[in-house]
C-alpha cells in the first residue's frame, strides 16, 4: 500500500471525520474470464482498516483494470 494523499473527510465506513488516505494497491479482478492484475487507487480508513471507492475512483479503477486486460491480451 503506497500512500499518495491524505485528507480529513467524513468517512463513510466509520462515520467519523478523520484523516483518510488515498492509496495505490495492487489489485486482482476477473474480467472476461481472465485474472487481471493492476494498480488501483482506493480511499483507506485506518479506523476500520478497510478500503472504499467513491464514484470517481470506481470509474478510474475500472479503466485501469480494462487497460491492463487489453495490454495482457496484446502480449498473447
């Protein structure tokens, strides 16, 4: 987990206002029956020790996953 930014916000996981980190995490997902590994960005709540995405990160991570999928298919 690589921290790229910290910001004090109302956390939707623990419902408290505190510093939430934006982190880069190596993620794995299955797309079109292929296991795809890519770098995803999530918000991280240290109180709940869990990650969450807002709508912008959801779109960004989906694009990163699809890009990794197409790069993987070009190699084969």
